[in-house]
C-alpha cells in the first residue's frame, strides 16, 4: 500500500514506472516527475486504463483517489466503461455551447418584430451579457437568475428585471429546441417572485382627456413633445411607431402615414389615415424638424430619434401636476392613450372592425384570416370624428359623433364592371 510519505519520496527515473496501491490502484511516475493515479481493468474482454488524476497540489490526494476508485468500480459493475464515459464527458464539455454564442444566435434568428428585437438586444447587452458572457449554458442556475433579477429590482427597475427573466427563458427554450440537453433556469423563477405590477387596464375618460391636454401645456417639455403626445392620442399608434417615424413615410397629399412592416409589432405594414388635426400637427413637427429625417429627432442629434424615455417623463409630470393641483387624473402611461382611443370609440358606437384595423390589430380567428379589408373611407371618417371629439373635450364641450359613413364617401362596386 502507498502512503503520502511514500508518494512524496517518489523520484523520476529515466523511464516511466509505476508504484502500486491496494485494490488495483497505482501511480504512474513520468520521467518529468509527474505522478498520476491510474487503474487497469477489463471491460467486455478488452483491457482499459483510466487516469483518475494527478497527485499533489491542485490534484488528488491519496484518500481522494481511493474514493474515486470505488465510484469507478460501481460504474463498471453497472455495465459502463469508465474510460469511455470520461471521453464522453470531455467531448460534451468541449462541445458545450457558451451562453453568449447561443443568445446571439437566438437574437439574430428568432421571429419577432424589429422593435421588439431592438429592445431585447438593448436589455441583453446592458443587463445580461456582462454578467454571463463567459459561462456555459449549463452553468447558469435558477438561483443565479433570481439573484441577478433581484439586484435589478433593488436599483429601481422592476420592469427591466422581468424582461431579463423573459429573455433568458426564451434563450434557453430556443437552445433546447435546437438540441441542447439542459434545464431552463427561468422555469424555476416565476415572474411574480421578481416583481408585480398593477393590471394594465387604464383608460382615460373624456373629462380626464380634457385635464391631461390642459396640463400638457403646463409641464416643462419641448413643444414638439407636446404635439407628439397628442398625436399618439389622435392616431392610436404605439409609442415606438411614432418615435422611429421618418418623413419619407408621410404622404401629405393623400393624408396618409404608411408605416413599413419592419417597424410594426406584427410585421405587417400599416396605414394611418390623417385627420385635419393630425395633419396640422405633422406640419408643425416638420417645421421644427429642420433637415432631420425623423418626425421627432433627438434634442442633441438630428440624425437620431428622440429618447425612448421622453414621453414617459411627460406623462409622469402630468400626473404629478394633477395630484399637486387636486385634479381628478390618476397616473397613466403613453400606452393608455391608445387604449383610451379604443375604449371611447367603441363606446361611441363605431364599428369594431374599423377600430381594430386602426389599432393594427389582426384578428386571429377564421374570420380574421379572410377579412383583409382596409376600410379606408370608414377609417378616415372615424379618425376625423375622433379628432373632433378630442378637440371638443379639450375645450370643455360635449360631442355627438356621426358613426356612419356618408354614401358618397364609400367606394362603389358596380356588378356590371
């Protein structure tokens, strides 16, 4: 039997040699002085040699080598070759995908709207990649993800933490779909364990619209931002669709703003038919935009769109001012303006198909598959009625909408043609 003293006294010779321990374990001593634990055995009629590890600092002790030998013998008894299993483990480690590599492949190829991809890439590059760039997929645990999301929440960004969890979940789901044999760490981290939010079902009443527009003129912001926020209310577009809008998309002659599919959430082009009030706002924005290609250029760089957080700051400032003045206007988001238009237009009695088309919603039922109508004449009429209603409420007046389209406004279909 070997002892630690005996192992420390082993000296290299001109040729490799071995010194035996019990149960078939022995050490191999190379001419360079390296000492490694080995075990010879027969498996399915063939002789195999397994190297357990090196002896010494950073390697195995004699006691550890003996314990490992017992595990090896159990593996053999179970009908598996320890040498082959070791080779497989090395191959799996060599072929294991890094988190960064798989995440970038998902980001580049997974189907999603460009605006969503850009947002997720920004969050990933800022919040995720710096922490786990050099890790393998198999090295990230639910505890790692939970702790990282908690640190984001503690700095005051719970929504970002939720997005981080969702991004990681989708990266792993994509990796598993493409053959990775791993667990998804996000499955063990529920969104509610990170942060909770109030339901997003806020819409403003006509009275609140009047208060909001009145206070919009009082808060400290640029005139173009005031115009942009009102334009979102009138047009029913998403915030990102206006923030990234360029002048080549606007046709003043035909009063239509055509948003390309690359910038739409559902990757389908969308027409916004412009009321006279919306045209007036665009003319004012064009006057202020100078040579910028963007409807709402950055304050500091005319070649870039406005900051993503600008509208959010304005809506927060409006809610704070309403609270300070004791006005009945609860906090609201930019997206709530879009919901407000949808809710109030439905209450006015406008056709749901026109409204859903104006919101760029696509019905997923069989009816929606076949209904590809643009409803241009109807939506132009509805857009003008909605703008007139908002103007009336801003002035403190009531408004009675005309929910039907005059016959002369609708296209004619002659069966004789």
